[in-house]
C-alpha cells in the first residue's frame, strides 16, 4: 500500500508536534520521527532518540495513524463510515413496495385509453 503524500504526512505530523510541544520541535525532528516510524522503531526508542517525552511521541503516533487512515479512506481502501452493528441497523418495514405505484399507474393509463376508445 502506498503511503500518504510526504507533504501531507509531514504537515500533519508537524502540526501535531507544534501542538504537543508548543512549537518546541524542529522540522528535522519531525522528519526523523517519520523515518523512525517507517523503520518500525518502538515508541520509547523514538522518544529517547528525539529527546522528547513519551506523550509527545504518543501524540505524533496518533497523528500519523490518523493521516494513514485518512489516506486509506480517500483511496477507497476503507469505508468512511463502518457498517453499524446488527442491533443498530435500520430496517425498512413500510408496507407495499415499488411495484404498487407502478401497477396503479398502468391501471390508470389503461383506464384512460379504454375510456378514450369508448367515447
């Protein structure tokens, strides 16, 4: 699966870093975070290498996961809204069907034609 656009991913991560550190994290550190995540580095190890608290890494991981989810939804790989649980599904319990209005229309047209012919 292709990863999200590097620009949009970087912007999402940089915004999360700015929020988590009050603009204390440099762009190079954000890029390094993305590299470490792509390599599968553990969160605690990322925090040690970047010299940031664990909660900052947690915020960046959350932003990265949200960006990846948004990319999968945009690519059509995942539904935007998951199907509801069976007990929350809405069932159409109206009486009749779409055949009834069609049958009535045909009867009215047939009646109009018969009336026109008998006149």
